C-alpha cells in the first residue's frame, strides 16, 4: 500500500529505498512501493519499481484528492514511464491517480499491459474503480491498499474480473496467473475497440469554454 501522507515523516526515503532494494535482490522479485522524498517526507511522493538489480522505474504522484488537507501536497509533472520487465510492460499509479480515468488510459495507449496501483485508505470505495480501469482499458490491474472497507488489495483481469482479492480488514498477500497477451485484445464488443474506435478530434468539447454561458463543458 501507499505510504500514508499523514505518516510520511516516519519513513526515511533512503532507508526505505535501500531496504526494498535489498529485499528485491535477496528474493529475486520485483517490488513496487511508495515513499515521500525530501526532509521528513516533505517532498513529492514517489512510486518505485525495484528489481534484483536495483531501481527499474520511478514515478512521482501527479494527482491529489480535493480539500484543504491536500492543498500543500507537492506533485510531479511528468507522466509515468512504461517499464519493460520480464513480467510485462508496467505502468504505475499512486493513490488519487486511480480515480482519474485519463491516467490509466494514457498508460494503456503507451503500451502498458499491467497497471500497478499503490493506494492508502481512499475516501471512496476503490474496488469498483480498479475493476473499471481494467475493463475500460483492457489491461491487468494489481492494486495494494489499506485493509479497510474502501481499500482494494486485488488483481483484476482485462475484462474487469477479480482474479484474487484480500479479505477486508486483514493484511494479506494475494497472487494470480497473468496472461499478458490478453491485454492486447482491445475489443469489448463488435465495433467497440477501445483503441481503434477512439475519437480524439472530439475531446476538445471536454475543456471548451462557452463564453456566453460562462461555464466549462
């Protein structure tokens, strides 16, 4: 799960990164985790992907929840890289980014086969969001979050089906067999390919300002 923002000072960046790197090296696995940068965690929250040979991917959180509590939260400005690994092409999302459809869509369009989500205890139920992101982009999504009613530690296939899920209220690890070739089948139904049937020329309507009405549509 994502390091809670309220506890960020308790996790020293270099110590966490070094510890996770040693864990990955000793076990031969790839580990995804978050930790805040800067003195006492005052900087941007970063999500790392670390393998047996060290850091293979890094992403700064680019979106945050609304409200005064998060007003001063520093954010990154660059899109997440697509990381090529033996497990597949991986994209990363941190906490609030999972609630923004464009983040997952952009990662899919750049080739991501598996999306990894690190979350804390979200303000709204996350399981439905995780399944939606998988289904609408036809990719696998693996999410880790706090063991609460709104959390979601689960693995979902490109059709939005849950392959494995932790029990609410308990910290559990789950696993599933992932056939990443399924993430290349983008047809949801006849004539509804999530890539080929996009209409980017119409997207301007989402941000166009209507001068007479004084509102954004």
